[in-house]
């Protein structure tokens, strides 16, 4: 059986779902297929929370995109009647004084230049306002009141429900296996389940699975896995806002970041670093013994009172990594009728409210000031990520 629509979206994560909603609002008939369920338990969009921060070093575009996205998250809170985005503020700390040219210093200066109020935090202020932190280790940084975290799995589920209400057809499980070409353009997608979905235009937004469906991207995208830990503190009040907020712990030098006490009663701590290369389907998402050892060292230096906390859950968050750390959102240069939106590189979810319009503009060929950063490009294998918060040295 063949099903037809104006736009076919392959992938029901945050890229695909926001794009589907935006395209439907522009009058297109839209179909979404996904290997299911939505949200998919192994997708990058899943888990209980994702950081929402504007701190991007000297990168003005990402800073402004994040600022605009926060406005969008607040609109979603009102629309859905639920605190899907939690504005705890963001605490950015370092183990050494901020120096010109560093990630923290450039973030601090750019946000102030953009008109945002920030509180400078030294050891004494850290000890007073955020007592769970080891103030002997962290000597400088700042707190910004605008930012926090998004309840990522809940958001994807809410957006999927809205999409269906507005007439987006969602089929899961349907796992894309082949792009069908006719007359020099992509006209349909076949699935492992034996279905064919035809469309005037196809959007592949399959996250870490994208480069398996499009082998020409295998040199430009790789799936990497990054450790995530959920800890249950014995003294939960110490880890609740306003005394404990969304944070980074010398992130550009260590990769560590995390969240205050979540509604599940856990503190989530994760690492935004090199990770390990994985196959999206075939490899186990296990957290390794060395990851636990790295966590314990971090806790001893940063949150000593969490050393006795029970680790109640672990996972390996899967990134769709590009060499330069920028997203990949563009029409395919050789395959007419095909657009790709992937390459989150571990920092995509915070932009969720602005992704849909951006992707839809690219599909329609409408000028968008943000699109050139994410265009189709050729990158050398030794390209260094330009995402300023990313820890890029193997431990």
C-alpha cells in the first residue's frame, strides 16, 4: 500500500516533529514515519531533561537562537498548561579565574553586551548561594537567571499529540529503509515493514540513524554516545532550586553538566565530551566502568555530599555528531526533493521552538538568516568542533 502527502518526514524526534508542525501550519499535508514509539527510548530527544542555555562563548548566532527559543518554550508552557520548560537559571563555573578568550569569559561578555543581567560568582558567593558546591574547587563564574532545562521526552510527546490533532499523519513503527528515486528526484520512502510513503518532498530527520539511510553522509556524521547518570541524593533539599540549579562544571575543560532535583526525585549529571563512537542500532548503550570512575572523581571535587547517593539509572545519550559541531539542515545537493535536518552534535534540543520554522524555510527555499551556518558542506576528518562548551580531549 502506498500513502501520499506533500511532505514526508522521516524521524519523529525534535527536529522532525517541530518541522512537521510548522509545515502543517503552512498548509502542507504532512506524514511522519518513525521506528517508534514516539518519543523513541533510544533517541537523543528522550530522557527527562535537556539543558537550555544561551552561553555559547563568542558565537552570537547560537546565543540569539537560544534566547529566541526560550521565548518559544515559555509560549509552549502557556499553550500546553504544563511547565515543560523550567526556568531555574544557569550556573556556569570554572576552576580558575575567567580569562579573556575562554569559554566562560566570552559567554559572560557576550550576554552582557546583549543586555542580559548576570551575577558574578566567586568562591565566597558560591558558598553562600549554592552550598552543595565545593567552593574550594570552583573559584569563578556567573549565574544567569534566563535558562534552565526542558522536559524533553514530555515535549516530544506533547508535540506529537498536537501534530495529530492538526492533521499530521504519524505512522510508527515504520522504519525507513530505502529512498525511491524517479525522474531524477526522490519520490518515496520504503520501510522495513513493507509500506511505501510517497511525497512531493522528503525530510530526513533521523538523528543518529541519518547517515545509515544516506551513506554519502557517513564521513560527515557519526553517532557518539555520552554517559548520563541519575542520582538519588540522601539530602534532596540541598539539590533543589534556588540553592541548586542547572549548571556546568568547568564544562569546556571537563564536559560535566547537570540539573537540579527533577520531579522524578533525582539529580541528573552528564558529560558533553568526546564520548564513544557507536552504531545507532547494533551497539549497546552501556555506561562503562571508567565512566563511573570519572563520575566519582567529579563528585569528590564538586559535590562531595553526592558521593553516597544511589545511582538509580544510567544511559548513554546518542549524538548525531558533525565534525564542526554545527547542525546539518539543508536541501540535498544531488537528490532533488530531499532535505536533511540532523547533526545535533549534542546541543540541539535547546533550540526546539525555532527549529521547525528554520527547517520549513529551508524546504520551501525561503531565506533564513540562520540557515547558512547549517548548509551542506565538506569537512576534513580532523576538523575541530566549534561548539565552545564541548570538551574535546580524551580523558
